[in-house]
């Protein structure tokens, strides 16, 4: 059984007991979170596709970790203009373990 849900403008595949990396959520570690924007549910060969969401479907999970990803380096350069800028960025994330999928 798995489901496709939407969070923060991205679509994620949810499989029970697996960890999904999402954009930062305002939740503490160990707190329950639920997602109502379920786009598709697959269970026992039966597929339910929403238009745009599956009615009554919900994905619930537990926050495992709040963290920040790897640093990426951004370098801007314009030739013949003596313009060079370098800075870094670390994206915040939330790791959620999927507990159950209700369809």
C-alpha cells in the first residue's frame, strides 16, 4: 500500500514505516502530523485517483528529525565587469516517518 500526497508544492510517495524528507514543518520531534491533500492511493491492486484529491483519504506520520541539508555554494559572475559574488545556502527540512494511510 502506498499513497501520493502533496506538501509545500511538492508531491511525495508515502509508504508505511518509511521516512520521507519534507520542507520544514512547524512541529516538534515526536509530534503527529497529518496530510489531507492525498492525490492517489494504491492498495491491494486497487487504485484511487483524486480529482484533484481523494475524498476522505489521509496520511499520518510522526516527526523524526528537524534539520538542515548540505550547504550549496552559489557563485555569480559577470565577465568584463569586475563582478563576483559567492554565498552559501542550507535548506531546512523535516523528516517524517509514515505511520498509516487512511483511504
